C-alpha cells in the first residue's frame, strides 16, 4: 500500500487473519475523527438515560413487566388489605391458572351435588342442613391444619390478638349462617334453582353497600341497569320452577345477603388482619371459629345426629365426609385463582362457574328444564356477567396523558415489584 494511506490518523485498525500480515483499513471521509480525550458531560448522559427510560415512549413496558411478573412470581400472600401480584385489568392465564380454574369448577359442582345428595338421604322436611354445615367447617379446619401445620404447604399464621374483635366475630357469624342457609335451600329445592337464585348476589351486594358503606363504590347507571336482567331471570325461573317452595327460595335469597354482608364486614374491619394474614390461614381460623359457633346451635336443634351418622358409616357418612373435603378444596382453589387474576376477572370467571354448577346439577339429577327455566337461568347469568363488566368499566380511571414524573414513578414501581 502507498505510505500515504497507512497513516494512523486516517485509518482504522483491523484484526489480522492467521498467516496474513496486518493491514489497515481506510477511514471513509464521511466519518468524523474520534477524539478520545473528550468525554460526554454528566448532563448529556442524564438526558440520554432519561430519553431511553421514559415510559411514555414505551407504552407496552408496564404490560410486559406485569406479564413477566405474573408468570414468575408466586403471589401466595394475598389477603384483604394486601396487594396481589397482578396488575389490575391484566389477566395472564398461565397453564397453572387454567388448572386452578378447572379444579375450582369441578369441585364447586361436586360440592353442591354432594350437598344435595347427602340431604336427600333423610325424609323431606327433616334434612339436617345445620349438621352438614358443621361437617364442612370441621373438615376445613382439620384439612387446613394438616396442610399448614403438618405438611407445611404454606407458612401457618396465627390469628393476631388485635383481630379478635366484634367485627371479626360478626364476619364469622354471617359466613356460617350463609352456608347454613345455602345447605337448607339445597334440602328444599333443586340444586339448579338454588344456583340460579345465588346468581342474584350482586343485587344484595349493591343494597347492603348503599345502606352500610358510606365510603363504598358509586352505583353507576350501567351497574344499576345490569341488575334488571338478574331480577327478571330469578323471577322467571322462580315462577317456572317445579320444585319451588318459599322456604327454599327464602333460604337461598338469605344466603345471598349473608355472603354480601361477609364482604362488607371484612371491609369494615379496623384491625391489621389484612396485612398479617393470607387466605389459607384466614380460612382456617374462620372455619375453626365457625365450628365453635355452630356446635351449640347444632346440638340444640338437631342433637347428636352428625355423630350418629359418622358412627353408623355407610353411604350417608361417606357423602358427609366427601362433601366436607370438597368444600375445603373448592375454597382453596377459589383463593388460588384470586391470587393469579384481578378481582374483576375473578368475578367474571365465577359467572362461568355458576353456569357449570347449574348445568352439572341439571344433568346429574335429571332435572327437566322448560323454556321458561332456560330463559330465567340465562337472564340471571347474563345479568351477573354484565354486572361484573359494569364494575370493571366504572373502576377505570379517566384516560389522561400521564406526566413524565408520574410515568417514571409507575415504571419504577413496576420494575421493583410494587405494582398492585
């Protein structure tokens, strides 16, 4: 090469190949020379980093982080008052979550069916629904104790002394009464009719929220309108139900108010319960206290019937024990699904579970379905679905372009795992 083309200032070094003398590549005149004595100022570096890390220029970053978090984190400590590991409005259905949903559906349908079968072993009007509820609480307490304290599937958390207040006992009371009324309804009318009435739980929730929660969510027009198909569906199904009885209808309706009151009682608790408990431990304590609450009432109203059934063995005893075990597993699957998705998505999935329960009961017990039955069931389920969608829409904040500072704060929260 000519010596003029080999000057260092105008050439770029190139790695020599084995056995070939080192050569120099010519720097194109379009490239400026690099001055290694000069460095970028701190202000320029900061501006460059901000430009790269600005969330407003990367709108999908939060969603991707949420998906990655949902796929990798184990949100095993969700409880009222705590943050779950799911970004609101973003549901990531992993294979594990789908398995939880499937088991939740199956155990829910089997729990209701075995409740009905267990109570059918007794003469009509003498179904021991309080004893069946006590059996459910006993099985949940025993199974929960073994799972947490013996097998150590999760860390056992004792009930804090600050939680033992009238508010907590009130929540246990309405919870236990709710299951008593549900089982009483199963003993009086068809299981599919009970589930149809229980689809009207949003109506009870709205009424109790307006009456007892001064700082409760606002009842928007879409939420109000979604209640009409629920009321219409339950009314049509009631008028056309062959097994209709006022006792069964009143019990199923009362259970709706009890379970809605349970949610309101949980929100009204002023203790550190939400931050110190997870679902598994809280469910264990609620059922243990439920046993203590139900035992005197069962002994007074039904005597030692449950003990006699268990000692006698046979089909009735097997149904009681199986029903109690399914009750425990079904509630655990409910909690596991809630840990993987946000609350609104969980409510929509629960609407599908209601459909599965009704369909399974119709097939399992051979319940004849008339045109009005099908119309009423469909309206009630569609209304429950529309109610959850209306809640989802009303809970979304007004869309406004976020400020640079707010976007950067959201990005930091997402990357550090603080996003709710």
